[in-house]
């Protein structure tokens, strides 16, 4: 119960603190996702409550407060409600099917007035006050959601810190199942360590028992998931500890992070493994630029030294919020083996400084605080005489940047006169993806958050609109798929008989669908205009009669 005390400074200091929150549902709670699960560029900031496989379950307000914000987006949370509670915490509820009537009316009034589906509204405390237990929305499957559930976050209202909502529901969610690991990774320090004769990182199965020999400075990482009773889902592991010869060299506890610590996931996990193999390893090492408070290690940051010819007894201990615990032992045999020093290249980027990387026709500005560790940059320029610009390999492996860094690339050829059609493209695995950008004085300017290969490309292809379910259109139930091949869909508008019609766009399935079929009069002919615009300003206009 100590967790409850820690979670809110507003709670009175008493022997048995009262849980400030009730369940959002009147049925037993089951999780499909837990706090801190590893996701692309972020930790999962809340819990996902299953809703018995259906949309439309009423959601009760978990504590007194007021609706402070409502958002509607084509991806992400879809439809979300933020409730500021009187206890110093704010709850966020995502993927909602419907808001309570007064809120639904306010949202729709805004959508029609501003002719927009996307909404981000904030409200004063006296507009939508809520009592604990009041129903304020129905749970759904909107936004980037692939099955009905409620995504619920608890944040500290003053700092925005995300904390683990499950700590308030441990007596309602059963869990006797400990986390399980499958692999470890060993990382020789560049020029200072070696594992099984190699100075590259090396993966080991925890069941195989392949012998490990090492010499010099190394660190470790582990691939593991948590599991819970009564579900087949896997979850993030709350606590990881690494011991070498019974001495703790590293520990992590995923129980809170500030918004600006969210991207530190890329410094804690093995980013290259994730980016190239979609495989998550939690590193037992604090990279020098990682300032996330939930990691602990000695001054070596989790790096340990093998300098005696003897077995080193290593042990990982994984634990969940309920104290379910599992240990994994492995032995590293100390064995003298040659360690080749590494020669630093001429573009060696130190993590604790700012850098300007220049090549003919290219400049990348990396301010201090963007790198998590030193990078021995392998920068290459590839000249393609037909190319709009050169191809710039900024590094030969994916490296995360903590925030957007300014990249400028010179345009060498203008196959299209209209300068708004140019964009910066990231090239990888034979594909290219838009990195946005704007043209100015012969150069494209954009910001990037990962080192990779970048070039300039042209998008003159307008979005594609494909009508669906046409026989049903006369009932007001109208759907399309809309897609854009290169830079993506920036905006869409639908007009029926010259009037704005509210259509929902769902980015997960590229589906555009009418929101209020009953507003479309039956028994008469309608003219509908659909206008779709991409990020390079290419416009598709289609007209339909029904
Ligand atoms: Zn979620």
C-alpha cells in the first residue's frame, strides 16, 4: 500500500491509505496491456483494460474531478477524455466509442463550425464537473486500436508524469504469474572487451546453455516479457536486476516517466535490435546520455570487468508489481583473449557535445543532449547522376536522436517546376518514407529523429479514393478508402449538396466513413464532393451522385 501513499501528495498520512480511485467498469478487470510496455519511441503510458470483446461499455469516473480536455484524432487515442481530479492526478481515457451527451454535443458543434474531424478542446472546471462513479463515456475501439479496450493513464497534474495505474487496482486484477525471459545479449565495450572471440554484441539463448567466455569490459541485456493470470497477452517487465558475483550491477523499475523522458526508451533498449529486427532487449546499462531516473547502476553504468580466469556467476531477477519473481543464472567464463583497440574515425561524435555534420550539399545540426552515446559516424555521399539530390548516408546503423535535429539537403535537379512538390525521403530496406520538409533557396529543410540515409524526392501523385458499399449510400452510410503513396494524407473534406459533411478518418485501415447518416435526407438525389490533399499539396477531387 506504500505505493498509494507515494502516488499522491494530497493523500492524508494515515495507517491504511484509502484507494483514491474506483474501477472504471462494473465488470471484473483484465488487462491487455500494462504500464511501461515497450513501444516504438515510447513507453506505453497507461494500462489497457479489456472490455469483454465489445464496444459500448459505460466508463465510470474513477474519482471526483472535471473534464479538462477532449481530443479526436484519426490515429492515436481516437477519441479521448482527460479528467482532472481533485487529488492532484489526471486520468486519460482513450479509444472511446462515444462521449457523454453534453460533451458529444460540444465536440460536434466544434466539428461542424470548423469543418474538421480532428478536435483538441480544453474546458474550465465548472463546465463538465464529475462525481466519482458518474458515467462520462462509452469504451470503444477508435484510433490506433485493434480490438475493443479502454486505454487509461494516470498522470500527475502538475508535472505530467505518467505513473502506473495498476497500483490502484491490484486488489481487482489477479496476478500470480512471474515474468519470463528468453535471451540475453552481451555487449563488449568498444575496444575494451571481447565475448566468445568477437568484439561485436552476441546473443545467447537462456535455455540453450551455450558456453560464454569473455575478457575485459562488457555489459548485458535481456529479452523478457511479463504474463498475467487468465490472459494469453504478454506485458512489459516492471523490474529487472542484474547481479554479477552477487553484486547488483544494474536495476530498472518502470513505474514512472516524465513526458520528456519517454524517448529515453531508445537509450535503454537496444535500438538497433528493435529498428532492424523488431526485437526488444532491455539493456542493463545506463548509456551516458540517458537521464531517465528509473535506472540504477554504479558509476560504471552497468559495465562490468572480466579480468580473472574463473567463472563469473551472473543472475537476472525479473519481478512484476505483485512481487512475482523469476531468476535466471548464467556463467561467464573469464578467459584471456586478445582485445583489439578501436581506431576512432574522423567523424567521431561525442555524446556530451553539439555537432555540425557537413558533406557537399548537406548539413545536419545535432545540438548537445541529442545523442545517448558516442557515435563513430560512417558518413557517405552517394552520387546518382539522375538524382534530385545526392543520397546522404548519415550513418550505417540506425541511431536514435532524442529530439528533432535540423537536416538541410541541396536540390541539384528540378524535374518538376513547382517547388512545393519536393520532400526529404528516408531510404531503408529498398523503400523510401517521407521525412517531410520545406523548400527554401535551393535547399530542403526538415528535422530528423534518427540517423539513416536521406535524399530529396518529388511527390506529384495525388491521393487515391476508392468508394465502398455504394448500394448502401442512400441510407447515409457512406465509406471510402483513401490512400496516398508518398507523403501521406494531410487533409480531407466531404461536401454533400454543397454542405460540409462530417466524416471520420481512421488511419489504421485508411477508412473514411460518414459520422451522421441520419443527417443525409433519404428519398432524394444527392451530389457528393470528396477532396483529399497530401503533404505536397496534390489534390484529388471526386464527385459522386447517389
Ligand atoms: Zn493502451
